[in-house]
C-alpha cells in the first residue's frame, strides 16, 4: 500500500540585494533559529544580486550547525551569485544543495 505524507512548516529564509561582510552577521542571525531546530532549511537567493566569501562562510556554518539533522537547500541562485557558489565549491558540499530557480522570488 502506498502512503503519501504531506508536511507543512519547512522554513524558507529569503534574502535580497547584496550579501557581503556588512550584512553577513545579520544573515547568520536570521539562519540560526532554523539551523538549531534542524533541517532541511531552504534559503531563497533568487533576489540576491551579489554574494561574497563572508556569506559563503555563513552558509557553510549553517550546514555545519545542522550536522546530521538536515541540509541546506539554496534555491534560486542565478547569474553572478550562482557563479560564486560554483567557484567556491559550495555547490559541491554534500549537505548543501544548490537549485537554480527564480520561482520563489515571484511568490
């Protein structure tokens, strides 16, 4: 017998604009409650126009905080942001899944 389980309540944390050293601490603080609670945690970057290494480190720390309790789903990275994620190898991290799709930005 097949069973379908539908769950609601998985967080989507959406950022916009430029994520650099000036806002990385704020980004980290926004993610902490969700990473402490366990994952998966979806991060919408579809409205982000710039990301630097400080933000990459925040995403790596978020994944490390989750540990075995979940993963980070980076949704909507595109253009220069997607390129930075690729160049830094973030898209190769086993607990970070990068999905290039702008759908959430319109919602």
